[in-house]
């Protein structure tokens, strides 16, 4: 059984449209140390695809991408 990951920083991008959730996440990820985790909340339906692509392109580790009602939740670990 895996231990739940605690976010070192939470970024609430609810109510923002593309590309703002990713821009907020980028700011957040640069403010934490390598190995730390940022949690991002978004209500933009396109954010699921956006964050998967962003994690791939930046090399950061996407630990979680889930939808809870109208809210999308992401956990991303800074890798560099």
C-alpha cells in the first residue's frame, strides 16, 4: 500500500482558462526545491491534456491526474 503524497505547495487555478493553469503551475514548480511536490487545482476541462503534455515536455514527474466533480487535481514532482 503506497503512502499518500503530501504537496509542498498548493496552487489553486480554479476559474482560470488555458493557458493560465499551466502558467501558475510553472511559477509554483520554480518556487519549490527539486524533489518537492506541487498540487494544482483547475476547473478548465482542457487542463487534463495540458498538464500531461506539460509534464512530458518539462521532464517533471506527473504523480497524479484526477477529476473530482468539476475540479481537476494534479500532483507534480519537480525533477530539475
